[in-house]
């Protein structure tokens, strides 16, 4: 394999690798309302977040 062909193949592989990383980053998981509620110390109750003190969302 000549030098130019190896450089082209290396560039192609690098571009494909970067494209794969970008795709995974674009589909990062998003926390649900239930996860956010539990993370902040609330209790999830049938579609709403119950917090101590009576506040909810």
C-alpha cells in the first residue's frame, strides 16, 4: 500500500470514528420527571412528584 493510500484510509477511519462518537452524544439519555423527582428527594406518586412540605409538580 502506498503512502497516499494509507493516509486516505487513515483519514476515512478517523472520520468514521468521529461520526460514531457524535451520533452517541446526540442521543444522550434524558432524565424523566420521575427520576428528577426522586433525585431531588421527592416521592413519585402516580404521575406527580410529592415533596415533604406538601409541594409538588
